[in-house]
C-alpha cells in the first residue's frame, strides 16, 4: 500500500497463499467460538527509544499481516513510558519504517502517554481494592527480598500499609514531593510465587524527567509491564502478539487485567497475550546495547549504515520491503527459538530484485580494451534488454566505440586451464556487441598491463544474421570509454565474519563469550570508482538495478545527486558465503 506521507513506499503484493501457524489456529478457534464476534485487532507496540531492526520487521509483518488476513486492524502504538530514553526522532523513524514496509494504520495511531490519566486511575483502583501498595524499601533491599528461582521472596515491611496510607503516599508521589527511588508502587500478588514476575512487581516509579509528549505534567511513570496490558484493554485489542521473552510476564498480564475488569475498568473478554519466537539471525547482532556501541564507537557510519541491521540501514543498502515480507512468510512463526541463516534473508532479497530490478552494465575493476581495427572517433549503438524476463520493458541503447572498459579479471596473458575469456589468440563475444579476437596487450615500465589489444569482427554484431557465424565460449560485459562515466560505488558485505559474533564453541567445551567487535568483517565496506554505462546517470535515489555479473545495486537515497548517483551494493548474485564463509 502506498502512503501519501511516503510516496516511495511499495505497493502491496498480491495476497500470498495463507500459511497456517499456531497463532492463526488460536484466532480460528476464537472465531469459531465467537469470542470477540469474529473481530481481530492486533497491535505493533515499539518503544520510541531507538531505531527498528530486522527483528522488528518480522513482528510488523506478523501483526499487520494477521489483521489484514482476518479483515481486522492493527494498531500502531508507542509504548512511551520511559521519558529518559525516548525522543521524537525515534517516533518519526519508526513510523517511516512501518510505512516503508508497506503497512498503514489509518486512524489507529496511539501513544501510551495518551492513557496516563487512565493508568493512574487504574493504579488508584488497585490501591483501594488492597491489590497495590507503596513500598519504601531501597532498590537493594527489594532485590535482596525478591528471592531466587528456588527460594520464595520475603514480604516487604511496608506490604500491609493501610489503604489510606497508600493513597496518601501515592498522591504525594504524583505531586512530586519525593525524590526518585524513595518510594515505588507495587502490585500485591504473591511473594512466594514460583514465577518471580508475580512477586509483587513494580507498577509505578518516580521519575523527575521531561516526557517528549507530556512535558513535565507527570513525575511518576507506569512500568512497561503495567502499562502494556492496560493499553491493550483500552484499545480493545483481541490478540496481543509478542515475542517469547514475555511468556513469563503473561501471568501478570492476565492477573492485572482480571483485577481491573473486576473493578469495572474493562469489559470481558479481555485481550489475550500470545508469544512467538523472536528472530535469531546469523552474522548480525540485534541487541540494542550492541547496536548503540557500534554506532557510538564509530564502527559503522551511523544508524542508517547499510551494514547495520536497522531498517533504515537496510533501506539505504537497497533491501526491499517486499523482500522483508517474503522473508517473514518464508521463515514462518513458531513457539521454539531457532537460528535463521543470513543467506535466507539475502535470498529473499535476490528473489524480489531478480523480478523487480532492470539490468545495467558496470565495470568495477576497469581495464582498457582497444579495438585496433575500429575507426578512431567513430561509435555506434548496440541494443540491450532492460529485463530478460520482461520483454515489455523494451531495450536501451549502449554506445560502442574503439576503446572500451572491461573487467581486469577478464584478461590473462597466460591463461589457466578452463579460462575462456580474453587471452592472446582467443575470441570472445562482447555482450550485446561484437566478437573480438585478442591480439596482445600493452604494459608499463613495471610490467603492469595497461591495455588489452584486440580486433573486432564487423559482421558479428549481436542481433544481426552474421552473429550466428561465430561460436565462442566467452561472453564479456563492457562500457564504452568515450561514453561511460566514473561513479562512486560502495561494495557492502556482512558486517561480521562469524555467524555468532562474540560467541564460540570449541569441540565439547562450553560456550564462551569474547568481544563481539573482534568478529567485525574488515572487508564489510569498500569504496571504488567504477565505469558505468551512460543510462545509469539518470538513476533516481532508491532505484534498483542488477549490475550484470556483479549483483544488485541501489542508488543511495541520501548521497545521490541528479546526474551523479552513488551506488550501494545490496546483495551479490549468489551466496558468496556458502560452505563456511568467504
């Protein structure tokens, strides 16, 4: 779906065949039972404290995709309950990323901060019902009394405060009378619960910080585990789909909403939390802490560095929204954690770009080819198809002249066995052009080859009857030296050279950690000057092409200028990391 705010957003693909998974099975059963009258409402609830990454793309495609599949809606909601780390910059970037992926929320754009008054009312109700209390222990004391996985926690000495005292303290917390850390509001659940998340979790804390939307109106802020269920209930979410690390939080999610429904805040049935396995992808780090370190320490060129697994970085690299949607469909949804190899994501991008990207010619490591029997100063046009799978896209003109650029690797003075490209005495076809026969080469004083010499066969032009008279094994691409132009091309590769950065396993030894930065791939970015066919001069920012033989490239969305695009390599034509790496 295109967005008016983002004209570059891709049109949605035709509906893919429905693939069943355990979440769809739950929804189907709910619909059969009439639980919500057939209504399906999901939500995507990021915290606006950073840029979205590849894992978020899976969640976005899942939540918006489920809503689309069942004729429902997906809410775009920001869980902005932590004023110290949240900024409008992140809000804007997240909205842009979701739209870029091809999804729209319509009127359903929400912020947790919109509900601060209602959340406060919910907290007051819990206090009045004897289900919440103000704790005045220090953070260290609370930690010590929380217990362990095998030992029950200890009740706070403040747990039995009267309702009146709790209301008074909470009102004064709200009024800003206390310093941070002096008091905290906790739910009164069960300090002996085997689930540590039910041992009187904190639900409100004091923060004297300015919020990016509410300013200084509040100095107490709800905890995420308190706010999130309430947001779902306020918005009438039916299926609250989140990643597996929240599975242990579900009992509190259910306890809280049940308690608030009992107090008359929300109707039943209540939202249902469903957990799925998050994306674990090789050759990347998706830890927010590690991503921040990569940016802050200058290991990458910012949050939109094409090597970084952020969606802004992916977009700048040339990864496509359709490719991400294809990836999400291919890997599916499960309850069990597993690792997905980066090659799966790259293959999804190749599959999409193979269909979408027009073909062009670029010479990345140029070597001069001189056709000694072609008239100096003369040129002619050859015809090249824009897309071999889409003849309706027509052909384009490629100027041909006496001097051409070819790839350096396409000439060997002394060829190895099986080399079918240019070497003295051998004939090859210049793709879309003529057959040429190599006659030798020129060298500088140091013996370096500076030019390859050849003669062309005037009756061998591609597309003419004479072309069939020549049977050659080699087929080379080229760019006219007189008509092509120099351009900056950035050759991007995987940021890390190891599938699990910072982790190792040797034989039967236990896993151990090392500095993940030591696994950075030193060849993850190279900047070269290439020669491109003249048709590429008109490339628009974010326009994709297949550079024949080299891979898929995109005109950089920020650094490209009219008539002078800068190109980023998106992905190679085939997996260059197969069988254990490069």
